[in-house]
C-alpha cells in the first residue's frame, strides 16, 4: 500500500521507490508489450495443430479395442483430435476442442477458425476418442492449476486481470501453449509496473 501524506500525495521516499521499480522493469515490460503488439495481440498460436487424418484403408481393426471393423455393426470413425481411425464405442465423446483454437477464443483472435478434413469448424463440438479424453482430462487439470496459481499471484498484489494488455498476457499463459514465453513471474512484474506508473501519474496530478 502506498504511503501518502495529508493532502493525498505520495511521500518522497515512496515516489523514489516507485520510480526505481519502473526503471528496473521497463526493459522487460517493453519486450512483453512487443509480444502483445505482435504475435499475441494479433493471433496467438493454439496449443495444438489440427491432425492429419490417417487413411481408413490402413485399419482392419480398431486400434483401441482391437475389434474388427464392419460396415454395418462397427463402422470406422476419425478422432478429430488425434486423427486416428476408431470405432464408435471407442469414440463416445464430443466437445469443442479448444486446444486447436486461439487462446481466449472467441474473446480474442481473429480470422477463420481451423477445420477438420471434412470442413467442420473446431469451434463446434466434434468427436474424439477415449485415449484423447484421458489426455484432455490431464490437460484440464493442468489448466485449472495454472488458473489457480495465476489468480492467487495477481490477488496478492491487487492487480486487475481485466486491464487490456495484462488480460492478453494472462490468456496466453492460461492457453498452455508450449511456445509461449509468458510466465506468472513476468505477468506479476508487468502488473507491478502498471500499478507503479498509475500511482506516479495520480501523485503528479495532485
């Protein structure tokens, strides 16, 4: 919390501390802002790229349950997440595969959404297999942990995660994109920088 005198202005010592913080964080904040302006601000990369479907003719049996395919009783289906050929019993799940969409979809990200090899948008519920469901369950747990840790870190410093630039950084981190350079530590330092600049502006205006 800032130390203020009777007329609401920051004390000289507090101003110097905030100025030192701003100066120290400025180089890193510039790099983060460049990320926001370019790759993140325009179209962040999704966690995964849509798979190439495997050829139906390569499969006589379902690779998961090993039962023989049949035109009438056990038809072939493609898992939209991994692209393999499986039977209906081994692909009972449907859902929006957010891992193929831009982080924060549909709030951020522009342009047409990716499609599977039949032209179905990944923004719609699509079929996926039992094996992929296990992987998605694990990813969901990781995402919840990311969200919990980020929320806790921002609450500790009283940061507003809805501030536009900070929100984009948070969305990129929460996406779990392996190529992302965003960490909780970087987000927190960015938020502290913004807070310090804000307090210095207010104090100068008094």
